[in-house]
C-alpha cells in the first residue's frame, strides 16, 4: 500500500497526493494507492493489518532544508514532531502512529518518506525543490514496490 | 494595605482546538482585569474572491473554508442561492440534505467529543494518552467517526469537500440499496452513540452557569438543520433575510476574527447548547428518552455540559439518519433549476458548531457581486471571553496551572473552528504618495 498524506490545496502539503498522482499510472495494478487528505486517524483503518505501507507526507520544519527527504521506519523509529497535523482539526501522523501502537492497529512494515516543505498556505503548486524531491521519491517507491512484488512472487512460488 | 498581586494566564498556542489561537487573562485577588481570545490565524478573504464567480461555484468554493464542516458551508450556500432564485427543491432532495448533514454532525461532534474534549474531563493531555487507559472508548469513537464519514462520502462523493452538492439538489441521487448498505453500521452507531452519552454523563463538571441569550434555528416540525426561523430565549424571532438588521460584526483589535453581537443586546451563544435548549421537543422520542435516562434536563446553562449535548445530538443524528434511510425514495431528478436573475439570497443552516449565515447578491448573468459569510465560531467569540471572565472570577482560589487548564477547557466547550472564523477581514491600506515627497 502507498499512502499520500496531505491537502492538495495547501501548497507543499500536497506533495503526498502529488506523488500518488504520478505513480498511479505506473503502479496501480501492483499496489493499493490511497490518499488521506485530512485526519491521520483515518490511517488506522487504512493500514491496519497491511504487510507493507509506504507513506509520503510533507514536513514543516524550521531546521530542515527545503526539499530534504527524511526516511523513517514508522514501526521502530520515533516520529519527529515536524510530522504535524495536515489538518488542524485532526490528529497528526505522529499521533496517529502512537494511537495505532496503543490500539494495535499498525501495519507490519511502515516506511515514511517525509519531504521538507516551504509553503503551506492556500495554493495548488509545489515549491520547485519539493517537486524535485517528490520525483526522487517517486523513483524510489517504484523500485521498492516492484521489488516487493518480485519477492512476493518468489515466496509464493 | 497589601496590594493584590496581578497574575497573568498566557497560553501562546491553544491545544486541541482547530486553528491557531492564544489566550490572555490578567487577574488579581479583586477579579479579572482583561481577557483576550487572540485569533492569529491569518484572514482568508473568501468573501472577496467569491465576487465575480458563478453562483453555482459558491458551494464548492465555500466548502474549502473548512475541512471538518464543509457540508455546512455547502448547505448554507445552496440554500442562499435557492432563496435568491426562488428554487424549492422537492421533499426527497430535502431529506437527502438532512441525511448528509447527519453525517457531518456525527463526524464533527465525535472528533470533538473523543479527541479534543474528553481528555479534559479525564485528566489527559491528549487523546493518544487517553487511549492508553481507555482503548475501547477511543476505538468506539474512531468507528463512530468513520460511520459519519461514510454517510458524507456516499451522499457527497467524498468525505472532505464533497463534490455532489449543487444549487437545486445534487449531481447524483443515490439508489435506495446504496443507502441501505449503511443501515447495519448506522444501527451499531446509534447504540454506540447512546454509550457515548452515558460515558460523557459520567464526567465531573464544574458548577458553572451563566444567563445566556441562546440563538438557533427553529422549525415547526423537526430538529433544525437547514431550515427555520432564527429564534432566541429572549424573544428573537426573525427570518434569515432579517439577520443583518439584528446582528452586527465588529473587528476587535486583538483578534483576526470578527466578533458578532445582537444589535442593542450584545453577545449570544450559538451551537449545540442553543439548539438543544430551544428545540428539545423536536428531538426524536428515542433521543429524549436517552436524555431522560441520564436525568439530563431539557434546558442546560452549563457550557461544560455541552459535551453531553453533543453526544445527544450524535444519537439524534444516527436516529434521524435511520429514519431517512428506511423511508428513502430516490427523487425523479437529482436537482431542479430556475432562470437566473439579479437577486439577493439569504440562508442560515446549523453547522455542527452553530449558526452559519450566508448572503449572496448575483447579477443577471448569475455572477456573484457580493458575499457575506458569518460562521458560528466568530459568533461565539465574545461569549467565550465573557465565560472566561466569569470563570476566572469564580476560581481565583485555584492554583495557576489548574486555572489555566480550566480556561482552556472552557474554550473547548465551544469546539471553536478558528480557521472558519477568520474567513474575512476588511483590509485597509494606506499608500504614501510619492508626490508628497516632491517626486514627479
């Protein structure tokens, strides 16, 4: 499963859905592609019991470099607070993972791609550096999903 | 004589509320000197950029004001446009609109009850920490919210910023079997909502009451969602068209959100407590039975008990949704139309947080020439500050940390949606003229 987390109309917060849009023509047959626009608590039902989940989200960080890609193992590593709520109505990703841990609703593997953004105001365009980083994540995800599929086929054979 | 020491409660960033706001309270042994609910969420200018857009775009544009109550904006927008164009959708479409509003009330109220407000009453900093000790309750809340989301998604096309709402009705009406596929989950939801009421009723509530002017819609036959007159417990009884003659908005220096008041009277309270107090007899019999089961009165002036009222409204929403589902007949046409004309239209609907007023003027080509939107959170701002003033006055003996916590809890009584409340700000620019410097 590949999840794009974020709001399409909040500029760089839309990088998750942007990645999803780009990989859909390539991977829709191999992976379950889901967009989560607001409440990270919705993730609990989406990813519960899934063997592998790749999640793409924007980061708002005063100390990070715009366009930096941060990869985190969501099961075993601590999620930085910069993975804040994509909607101020709802839970952020870090809280959703902790909630999932408490309620035992986590996937078996969770790899998070966080892309440090610059702008989170109203808008439907990504910053150039964020878009550049998104393309790198797209390539990496394509390789990962394809490799997972090959490994699964070998295991099932 | 000993001078009383002035103390300050300052919360730079309110937690567990939507949007960005801060709290400032200055008090001493004699009482409260100053209270400010500072909304620093930036203004968003929706009313300005609606001008020039087509009247049909109003529900889609205004829904972007909020991610948790987009249906409310769409309902107020379509009803105002239909008021302008003399469109009266048939009863079957009316029922679908009540049904999608049930979904929104459920998801919005449940998010607030379980994730934002219950932690206050149970002594937790967050819902995540609360879940460690109350996992079953939190799981119930998550499943309840999902049921509300499912209703909105089925009727609106998606959960956030639905795409199936339009002036005159909807782009597509569901088949009866599609609605009935939700029936079992809604029945579970109604039972779980009753458990939510019982759970909330067991919390400890501060003994706090004020003499509010409660304002809500009222309808002859039903608990109000989309239609009715605007009434209060102090004699107000007007149509939405008369709203501007009785209410005013003021820009207060310390906040980006306008303060609403009743002209000549002042602050008022909108939202679940107002609806409940003014319309208890219109709640379904089963909902009234649940209120009686917990010995909750039909009139409540304690804003801390709004969590119980929200829980009762969630029960009502499930009960009403089941009623509509079980009697649903697909409309022959999913929407109705009328000729465009130059006109002004008005509407008030009951968003989860309270009254949402829209007014639009359109020209003979259907282009919006003027728009006014008054969300519930800006309507309650003065009341929230007045509550804080009274609360601190009554609680001077509390340690500062406890008093701060109680003030934050008091703000959360209103489930404020700060992003909604900053949709508009008048911007005055003054330019220094180069000619004044002698330039040519």
